[in-house]
């Protein structure tokens, strides 16, 4: 299966009046996610399902991506993608897809970095993966193992001129 991991776009700073889960995207974050959405749309991958952390910034990221992808299905919030949860529990949802399906997950760092390294079958790879806000990586991985996957792409919105 193909798993597209996206870190939420740049978010406003935390403050005493805004809880971490309520932080929204900055203007740059919105712009960057539109770039990433267009990049994914122009790829050969067709997203079958979108999951996102229920935080405001990840939901907003998923909404922008869905708009750019012309994704017509329901996006699903998943507590498995909440910041600090590690992302690996989402595998229980992913086993229901086929190896030809593509699933998009929107989450937080460092969880998404460690999950990408797990899917690649190399926990040390996390040190070499840079997940700036809005960055994406697509991994082809057998759903029977969820390990030893291959990178299809890894890109930051700053590298896109779209």
C-alpha cells in the first residue's frame, strides 16, 4: 500500500489563551499545504482515505489537501494521530486496505517522523528525515508487514515553486 504522511502546515505559536490543540495554520502554513496538495494531485497516487489528528491545525491541513485533491469522501479524525501518541496504532485501521490503495495521514512531529522510519524498517532513519511543517513523504509498504517500505517521494513545500 502507499502511505502518504503529511506534517501539518506551519501553525501559530502557542499562547496562554490558545491551547495546543486549538492552534491554527498561519498564512504561510495555508499556502504551503496548497502547494503540497497540488504536488500530490499531480502525482500518480490516488488517495482512497484521509485520516487526521483531531487538532485544529491538522484538520485544517487535511481540509486543504482534500480540496486540492478533489477528494470527495469523508475525512476521518483519528485519536491514533494525536500529538505524542506515536502514530503506530493507526495500523489497525490501515490493515483494512489493499496493497494497491493509497492512504493519506496528517499528523505531528516527531511522531510522524518516527512512524515513517518504522514503515521504512529502520528506526535510525528518523535522524535523517526532516519533517518541516507541511512536509510530506510517500512510502510504498506491504500491509502484511508495515516495514521495509520504499520511499516514493519526500518533499518540503519550500522546494515547490507551485
